[in-house]
C-alpha cells in the first residue's frame, strides 16, 4: 500500500544525510526497510519527510533507490541532494546549485578513435525555479562562514574558489558514473557543455527514473559544491581541515532545503494544492 509524504529525499552517502539531519534538527520517528521517517514541525509548519540513503554513489544505485522509494511512497516532492564537484568558475566552494537541467553526460555517447562523440540531452527540472525567485535564501546564508584558517581562505581565494558568503546558483548539472577528479576529465565535460555548473553521480539518474515512471509530483535537485574536481581536494583538506568544506557546503544545501522546500511544503496552503 502506498504511503503519502510531503517530501522524499534520495541521498547517496550517510555522511551527507547526517549533516542534513544535524543542520535541520531531524530525528526519525521510525525506520523501515532502510527508509527513515520524519515529522518536521516549527509551529507554523508541519511536514512529513522520508529519506533513503543508498550508501553508494553512482547512477544505477540511484535509479534502484528511486524506484524502490516510489514503489512505497507517494511524495509531493522528490529530491536529490548531496555533494558535487565544481565545473563552472562561477561556483565557489560552499556554494549551492539548484538544478534546472540535469544531464546524463555519457548517455548514448559513442567511443571513437578520436575520442568521445557525445549525444543525448539534459532533462529539464522546473521544480525549484519559482521558489528560488520567491524565497529570499540569501538572508539565511549571511554570516555562514566555516571555521577554517585564514591561510586556507587566502589560498582558496587566490584560486578563485572562495568567497565570504556562499551563493546560490541555478542551472545545468552534469551526472556521470565516475568521480571527476582531474583537469582532463573536467575539461572533457565542459567541452560537451560550457553551461555545466557542477558534476555529481546521482541527480540526472533520479530525474530519469522518475520521468520514466511518469511521477506526477515535483522534482528538485540540490547540490553542494565541495571540491574543484581537479585532483586538488587532498591539498585543500590539508589547508582547511579534513572534510571541513564538505560539511560546510552540505550545511548550506540543507539550509536551502529547509527554507525553499520544507517550510513551503509544510504550510497549509501548499498541502491543499
């Protein structure tokens, strides 16, 4: 029997979801077959949220998780949220990207002697466009600076990877089935589409799976930009502290989730739509 919910999250890593739970203050009232159930309330808002963590990165695990969740749950919002690597220089570490398009980058691509002939096209994800315009998210992120050494901030600033306060971007997200962590792979993806903002291993798979099932609810993709996807993550961790920027970026994504979706999905007007 299908169970209704306001929001369903699909998350790849437990590290990501633990940061979300800590940032929003979530505590499950039950857990069943890997699905955690939450009731989110702040007086004016009452929202039922469910979440499934795959504990595995990649397109296939995400498709399987999306199918499993939608076999059990009928959510108003289906959301992919997690970490990502920077592709566009417009994005700094700690920024958050709202996906308006998600591209399975190597879908239907052909390997040739000369390289890769790309094909396919991005999936449109209209779910958060209007909310991004109407909810003043910037005010929630002001003053949200991580506790990292000034030397680290200076080094990142010199590489144009840092800004005092995080920004929120909306645009195209690239999904692959491998970790992008060197300049050549990064350049290859940007050769296909200069509009890419960031890269992950999940979001386009969730959108594709939901579309094939003719999911009638809203879909949203939220990605935290946590590393430059060029092989320098280890050096950045040595400067800033291990996983400090990952947690900082993920908290920023959780802030967007809370104020752009949870508070909206939980109000009476939205529930009656």
